[in-house]
C-alpha cells in the first residue's frame, strides 16, 4: 500500500523535495563499447576518509542495470550553462552524449570535458530505499575546475548562483 495521505500526496512530496536546491551531475561510463549515463540531482558528498559520495537512482531506471556493470563510473558536476545538456542527459538514451565533449579513462569512466569537477568512482554499495536505490561510490581520482560555476536545480527549474 503506497504511503500517501491528504497531508502528503506525491505532488506535495515533489514540491517539498524540489524546495531543496541542488547541483546536478552526469553519471556515465563506457559499457560494452557504448556510452551509458544519466543526469542526477541526488548526488551528495558523504565521507572524506575513505572518500565516498552517493547518488540515488530510480528502481525503474533502464540505464542503471547497464551502468552498474562498468568497472569505473565517471561523475561530472555540471556547469551553469549546462541546462540544455542536462535535459539531453535525461532524455532518449541513444542521444544523451551526441555532440558532448568527453574524457574517457582507461577503466571506462566517462566525464564531461566542460564540467566543473570530475570524479572517477567505483560502486561500493547499493542500498534499496523505497522506489530508489542509494548508490555509494568510492572516489579514486578528482579533477576540479576552480573557476567554473555550477548548474543549480530548484523547483524543477535550472538556475545559477547569484
Ligand atoms: C535535473 C534532473 C535530475 C535528475 N536526477 C535524477 C536522480 O537523481 N536519480 C534518477 O534516477 N534520475 C534522475 N533524473 C532522471 C534521469 O536523468 C533519467 O532521465 C532517468 O534515469 C530515465 O532514464 P533511464 O530509464 O535511461 O534510466 C534526473 C533528471 C533531471 C532532468
């Protein structure tokens, strides 16, 4: 039985979650010779020692079953002018990387060249959480573009830092 009531239906929950501003990352890898990935606003840093980050992926994601098979995953923090690119990364799977400049590591992690930070990760743990899976990622390498400004996602719209 879904956990819904007059005080808290799914519309209200979406609005409530959307009140919290986030950045957006691209999670991507090369799997069986193909680029596979998606946009995620659920990314967060978790631990410095060991270095861990996380994001949540919908259980009905058709991309995650492929992406999770990659030896390494690339996580890229999107830049403030990446609104259209973010929609592309969340759109039809075959076109997600069309025209996008990519950095690909030997272990198959895929990062966006124009991102403001790039993380090379492996999956450490997956935790079922309702209709999502919380994915805990171990960091192996990071590259930060200290001059870039991030894309902001808030109330279903893209924005930038003032
Ligand atoms: C701004 C934005 C943030 C998103 N954040 C997430 C997220 O945190 N987790 C998730 O599973 N999907 C998220 N999505 C949706 C995915 O990018 C993608 O559209 C979804 O996984 C459906 O594609 P799939 O079936 O190929 O997985 C987000 C989409 C947008 C536009």
